[in-house]
């Protein structure tokens, strides 16, 4: 099996990310659309919140993007993120790559002070979210207070 590194996306990754995005979604992602989609993340964190899985050669073979939001619980604001585009290129599916990306993301998101993750999963990612311990409502909406994020949530609430 190819050696895979999972890490946070860097702006220099855009062309490789765009290639993986096109392969999975059959959609040409422009840099302008990407920056618009991640506008709030750029404003809050100075970078998009995207995690990528790369081969030794630098090919991006998987990714999960997140979008910063604020939720309210008992009158208190907490940082949450919505899971956005999840992708694994076809020749790397079936290797639990999405699970590894999500585990890495939870650790990094906790360091950013994020208390929970929610999302509207597609057919490709719903099983991975459920395996990761996300609660499912009608197989589409998920919320995670994972062990990694639970400590952040306790401090925030």
C-alpha cells in the first residue's frame, strides 16, 4: 500500500486538490469559488480548514473540508464546523482513508477550539461518519462531540 500523509491543506496544494476534486465530483473548481466557499475560514483562521491525504509523490488522494460556524447552547456561543466536501479518489477507496482524515481533523479542530462537527453527509461518506461515532438523523445530519472535541465542548458550554 502507498504511504499516505494526512495533514492540513496549504494554499500551494490548490492545483493538486482541484485535480482530486475534479476526479471525484466531475466539477472544475476555480480558485475564486474555493476562496468564496472558505471566506469565513480565511477571515477567522487566515486559512481554509481542509485536511488532505497525500501520497509520497504529493498526489492528493483524499480530503475533507470544514466550514466555521457559531452555535448557541443555553445562551452561550460555541465554535462548531460543518463538514463540507469529502472526497477519496477511486483508486484509494476501501482503505479507511476517510476515517483517518476525520481522526486527524478532530485532533486539529480541537486545537482550533472547535467543540463540535455537524454535516449533511452524501452516500459516499455516511458510513464513515457513523463508524466514527457520529449520530445520524435520517441518515443525513450528524453531530460529533468526539472524545477529542469533548474536552473543548466542556470548556465552551
